[in-house]
């Protein structure tokens, strides 16, 4: 019995570490792209090469974000399966990662392709009909990424809080 409990504890610990690493990679990637890479590339690299470069960067990161989302959702399911009856904070964490995953998928499948298509057609933000549409979709992508980041930070905080609570009061 004690051996089974220890193994279950190690399993949960492995899930939590995997979960935290995937959340950190996903969250950190969003922060670095939005706060460092995009502003630098758009300031230093002349258009349209800057748009071409960032389209490639964002498309590649979309794959990373979706892979992290899958890992996080599987880990969340693993915690639910191993953890017994979920508390409200567990449900909030699960909702937060689910919403973040949905936003990442929306960015990757709807917003990024639309931006790439407009950019390929020569749209310049704010100029002419395509440029106005590019500006609108770009703002939507920024807002979506910020909302995704909020949900990821919330999920990371809830993961820490729920795991600390678990260790302070194991069931």
C-alpha cells in the first residue's frame, strides 16, 4: 500500500513538472515574441522583409504553442485522473488552460493565416482596403495573444497554489 502511494506521488510529481515546463515554455515564448522579437524586428528590419520574417517566426511559434497546449491539456487530464475530486482552483486552472489552448489554436488556424495572406498580397497596415483589414486582424491577434498570456499566467499561478496546497494537506 505504501509503495503504491509513493509511486502515485511520483507519477503526480512527473505530471506537475511536465505541466509546469510546458506552461513556462509557452508563456515565455509569448512574452519573448511580443515584447522583444516583434518590436525589434519591426524596428530594425525594413518592410516588407520584417513582415516576412515575423510571419515565419509566428508560424513556427504557433507549432510550439499548440504542442505545449497538447502537453498541458494531457497533463491536466492526468492530474484530474490521479488527483481525485477536483477543487474549485483545479477547475479554474483547467478552464484557464483550455481557454489559452483555444486562443492558441484560433491564432494559428485563423488569424496567422489571414495575416500571412494579406502580407503576401502586399498589404501595408492601414493603407487601402487590404491594409485596413491587416491592421484590424493584427490588433485582434495582439489582443488574443494578451488574453492567452493572462490565462497562461493564471494557470501557472494556480498550478503552484494547488500543488502547494496538496503538499500542505495531502489527501
